[in-house]
């Protein structure tokens, strides 16, 4: 069997590659206006911006923990959020540790897990990508059973939805959306396998 050993590229070939890269960089600089921003995730040639799931996860964690009172008897809290994305359903899901505290509960607080899925919308006034009409899809509580279980789960699901309503996933600055003399607006929002893509128009 004859093995073909790869040879190092010739100096001439390497120089050709270097020249091509230089020409490409020069053309790119000529196309982009002076002072055009170079933000990760932005593609002004295709008029798109893609926020990775990792980036969005880092942003949403900053807004937790959160808590809200219900009927002056219950305090529902959420912490340790985890973001997942459903490209097929074009939705985002936040799964978090849920706690419910009340003098009516034994033990108190009770803890569990809640998953809330949501559509997405863009709020032009604040230049932010937000959760829209979140819905609790799954809620599991530890240490509750019998007749109280369904009522406590309903309270937990209701408050979790309220806590995540209009939750910010990504905010944009005016500088990020401005190239030369053109300021872009956010258009269609599409959930992809590992991120969220928005149209720049």
C-alpha cells in the first residue's frame, strides 16, 4: 500500500492565500461605512442578528431570584433559571426552582420545579427582546399531596407565569443597531436550534 504524504505548501501558494485574505479584508472595509460597529452575533450583510442560548442564559440569570405575593397568604419565588429553546414551536422555555411559602402550608416553604414556555416579542420602546404570554407547562412540588396539592400547584403556576411575563432576554443599544447613517429596527423573531435570530430591517 502506497501512502501519500502531505507536503507543506509552497511559499508561492502561501503568498497567494495571504493576498486573497488581504483583498477580502480590504473589500470588507470598503463596504462597511466608517465607524460601523462590529458586534458579535450581528450580520449586516444578511440583515440578521443571532443571540446564542449561552448569551441569553447569561442575561436572564441576572434577573433572578424573583418573588411575588399571592392573596396576602402565599409568597412564590423563582430561582436558578435554565433557558431552553424550541425551534419547531418557535418558543423559549424557562425552567426554574420554585418555592411557595405560607403559614397555611406544612412544610413551608415547599419547593419544586416549574417549566414555563413562551412566545417572544420585541418591545421597540425599550429595544428589548421579551417573553410574551408565558404558560406554565409543568410543575412538580415536593411534600404536598391530597386536596391541597391541586390548589397549591395552581397558585404556583399562576404566579410563575406572572413573574416571567415580559421577562427581558436581550436588550439592544442604539449603537448596536446603527451602521453609518442607518439605524435598524428589529423585525421577525425566529427560534433556532441553539439561539434566537432576529431580522434587522
